[in-house]
């Protein structure tokens, strides 16, 4: 397996097309244009098999998360997936290890939103379900997002900040699913 870490700006149009095709297949067609947009603008991990085919991907993008009046520079993990015939081989863990290195070097907090299928991967790597409230800084002001509570995970790199769950995490706004 060949693993490459690269910024979105370093990926070719063909590579971006490959990533989108992998994500569409991995998420059973439930990966919207907004979801793909959310995965761009940061660092990507691409894993290729011996034949050069893309078998796994993940990215981390910068988001601002407000907690108790402080804006935390947060590495938000997006679009972690492995091709169906390459699952259960540790590829998602390999992708996450690289993404966590990026978070460790560039951010004070890591965050992500996980499906029930992905939860075991993140919990096994030391990510924690956020026990407090979740919100967003919408164009109309702060809003609570109760549907995101219980599926939002956080991780503090060494020297980072693991916020107090008694306080709310307010994520910056974006089109489509905010988280």
C-alpha cells in the first residue's frame, strides 16, 4: 500500500474525481455535493493498493469552534472511507493515524461527526463522544443542534485542549449539514 498526505491544492482533477467516486460508493450514494465540499480545503490522506487504485481516504479541514467564549482552532475530520473490498484491513485506522498527526501539529482540538458504523473506529483510537451540547454559529445567530449530540467526537492532541463538556461547542456555519 502507498499512503500519501497532500493538501487539496496538490490533488489533480483526476485524484479529486477518484476520491469522490470512492466516497459515493463507500457511503452508498448518500454523500452529497455539500459533503464533498466539506472535505476540501485541508489535508487529505490517500491510500492506494499495489495496482495504484485508491482504496481509502480521509481529510482534515480547519474549523473554528467556540467554547465558553474562546474560538478553538479545530481540525475537523471528514470523508473517512475505505473501498468495500478493502474494509477490515486497518486502512481506516491508517488514514486516521495520519490525520491525527496533522491535527496534533496544527490544531488544539480534533472533532468529527460519526455514524454508528464508524463509532468503534474513533472510540478505539481515543476519541470521545462529546457529552455536552452542540450548536452552530448560524447567519441568524447561535442555534442548538440536538441531532448532533451523541454523534460528535472530540480528541485533544498532546498539549491541546479538551473542552469542559459543561460548556457548549458552537461550530462555524457551513452549507448543507453543519457537522
